[in-house]
C-alpha cells in the first residue's frame, strides 16, 4: 500500500490517493478542490481510481467530489450522519472562496469496522464523531487517515454545527489513541505526525 498527498484549496486540505502497489487501484480521500491537480497526480502515477471517500461532509473536504465522479465514473461514499451535507445550500456560501463545486449525493454509506478493498489492499473504517456526527477515520497499513479529528498538535473544531466535544474526547481516547504508537497520522490539514507524539505532546489530549 502506498499513499500520496495533494494540498488543495484555500484552506489547504490534504487530499490523499491511497493505492495498491500491485494493481495501481486507488481510493481518492477528500478531494476538496483543484481537481486538475488531483487528476495530474493520478495520471503521473498511472493510478486506477475505484472509489471516492469523504472523511466528513464539510465543504472544504468535498469540493471536487463532482469532478472525480464525472471523470472516473466511480462511487462516492460517506457516513450516513454526514450525508445531508453533500449539496447542502448552507455550505454553498463558502463554495466560491474554497473553489468547491456542489457535491452529488453519496452512492453508499460507511459501516463501523468495514473494510474498503482496492486491489490487494484495504482501508478499515473507524467512526470518529466529534468534529461532525459522521466523521470517520481510515486505518491503513501503518497509518491512519484522521480527517479533521486529530492533527499534529491539535484536534478538530467542535464549535461548528453538529460538533460535540464529548464525542471528540471519546473518539480520541477510545479509538484513535488506542492505535499503535508508531502509527503515522495523516490528517485533513497540516503536517503528518505519529500517535505516540500526539499522546505525549498534544495540548488538547
């Protein structure tokens, strides 16, 4: 399993391409904006996208969903609790600033513990609410895609609609931080980290 990151949009969202080394099949995680940059890397790496995954439904993570679906004709997936955010008019005020297009609806929803297969690899779904009710993280081979739940030296906001600090605490303490200390944290924004570093030095934990 391999992963590439493309930083896109005004809020510098991390879009990830996670691929199977054997088959080049890949998943596109949080295509937030600047679709051409994402297309260019997919082409350069000769990847074969099979599904679009959203860690949550905020507009700064879903702005190029439509472009990805139209280019590759692949399914879009999100947790059911955030599904209503796709195409939500209340988020459209930020769309121009974030170079975001209205997202099409999801084709299916995540289940806790589900394995998302691509080639000979898979990501496992971990429901990590707090930043939003339907926030999820994805566990891969030696890394976790934490969305806007855990950052390097920080955690996701809980003051947005649907945010809940007690849910965030539970997701961090009972799910994310129970992962191996050497596991790499690939967040929705900002630099990478490792679980052990966040347990010992993150001021919010």
